[in-house]
C-alpha cells in the first residue's frame, strides 16, 4: 500500500517525489540491495550464479504484502528482517541458503535509504531546474521594471523586479549545486555485516562491496558507515537548503501579493486561491503551499541531526529515528519545489503598481542618492554624515509632494544642488547602480551551467 494518499497529501505531498519515497519504493530499494548483493556475491565466487538468478527473480515489491511486513517489523525492530524472511521463503531451497549472505539489516535499510534518496533527487532536481529556468526568464523580462527595494519590511532605495527574480534564482542554483555534489559523491552503499567487518565473507568482503556499489550506481565507501552518519546529515542539510530557497521565494511572493502592495498575483485556474467564506479572495495559493511545505524542513532536519550520535558499532534507537523524518523531509521538499514551480507558472507581475508604490513616498526612498549628490557637488566642503543629516531633516518635514521643494530650500543643500538636479536625483530609474549587470550575470551564469543539470 502506498503512503502517498491521505487527507493532507494533495497539499503537503505534491509532485513526483512523493511516489519515490512511498512504502513500496522503500521495499523495492531494499530488494534492489538484495539482488545486487546476490549478483556481486556470484561474481566474487561466493555463491552460485543460479542462486543469484533465482534471488533476483523474487526481488520485486509487488510480490510482498507491505502492511504485513510493517506489522512483522516489530519482532526485530526493523522491516528488513521480515522482508529477508519472505524473500528466503520464496526462492528455491538451493538459493535460500545464499539470501542476505554476509549482510545485516542495517546494510539493507541504509542502502535502501541511499537509493530512495537518489531516485527522489532525480525528480527534485528536475523541479528545481524548471524553477530556475522560469526565474531566469523573469529576471530578464523585468530587468527594467522598477520596484521599491525593501529593508526590514520598509521601503528602501529602488531595485528592479528583475533583480528580485535574479536573487531568487541564486538560491535555487545554490540548492542545485549542493544536490549535485551529494548525488555524485555522498550517496554510498552500506555493507559491513554485523559490526562493520564483513567477517562472514572472509577475504571476499571488499569485492562484494565493490560489486554492490557498481550494480546500484552508488558510491563505494572507504569503510562501512553504520555509526558514522555524516551522509545522512549532508542529505538533511541539502534538503533543508533547498527548502530555504523555496521558502524565501514563496514568502516574497505572498508579501508582494498583499492587497496593500498588489505588485504580483497568481493567475490560476478558476476556483484556485478562493476562500470558504470570503468571495473576494484571490490568495496566492501555490506560493502559500510552497511555503507551508518548506516549513516542515527545519524540524525534520533537526531530528536527523540530533539522531546522528550513534554509539559503538551499531546504534540502539538513533538509527531507527532516521527513517521517518528522512522520508518526510524528501517528501516535503519535493512538495515545496512542486508548488513553487506552479506558483512561478501562475505568477503575473504588475509594473504599474510597482511604480505607483515606488512613487507613493514622494521620493523619500531616494534620499540616499540626494545626500551622495550633495557630497559630490560640494567636493569635500560637506561630509557624508552632514549631508545625510541635512537630507534626513528635510525628509522628516516632507509631505507627499514637497520633498524636492524642501531640499532646494535648505541653505546648504540648495547651495550645491539646484531644483533641476534635485529632480534628477529623485528619479528612481537613475539610482539602480549595477542592477542591470547583476541580472545579466545571474542569467548568464544559469544558462552556462544549466545544460549540466539536465
């Protein structure tokens, strides 16, 4: 039975990653380990090839009752044991003697965790790639769409929406980079036997380990990592980072979509973003659900990190504490990325509203540029702090439309800046600095590396 259904799954388990981490996917990953173990053992001359053929034939999840395996797991404390029993009972008597030879339950489940993670990351990175493509297009399309910058939730000097989108893109690209390092280097097979010595295989332990890694497409570790859990910690960190990137974008979208700002909105299908009681609502629901899914990550990451202290050669409880939060973290991250893709597909930008919000302060957010203009024109006669204080005093007295007049009337400011120059300095399009170049660099960086992410 899959565990991807349920009341909240449509919201918090959206997208293809959920199927990659369901109960059946875990069982199949455990069986993939057993099949790889059998073939690697046959290649090393440990077991007959005919036994490997028969074992592999029964390594299909549909042959097993997952609910029954879960119920039986309580006998030894994990589901690998009952699965191995069922597998052993289902093969020929000749092959039964060679099922699971040299392995322990943790080898099965840890390797399954690596396989489940690897398969989930394929879908996850595809979603992040799609988000990055959308963000690069947004950045370029709105390179000149002027928008109020915001610091501590208050208006600050102007930016463009293209720069906002480029900033979002940077977080997604960083998450992709981290995931690719993880996939290429840190997802490793687990094979150590009872206490990490592979004593049951005599001199054949390393050849069998190498064969398992090759057949499963996982890294070959230097030694078993039963109680050295940095790999799990790195998975948790990478997924947490991805959720952080999603949460930042989703939070910005929900803030920019507030009624009082109205700078963006989601143009979803009929009925999306509605309310059970308020007919007028137009909620950015996809961004909301992206934020909600991503918000699951910090607690799950913390659980995985707090469980990292595994005692001696095999842990009593800490290992067991990893299974569910790892599964949920993969699922939640996949859901967050899926909803972000939807939100970006639906996102509509209102440049006119952005400009209106920018102009609402009457030029106050350009005060920094005016102060710099005074310092430059005075050529050392007025220092930066003095100019800042003079401009600040005018800002405190200014109404919606008279800032320029107050600045021109100031004895010091007016000495160095005439009204025409003040009007120039209060034009937001003239105070964007390196914005265009930053956007170009971000988009070019993504385009240059995106082929490698496919």
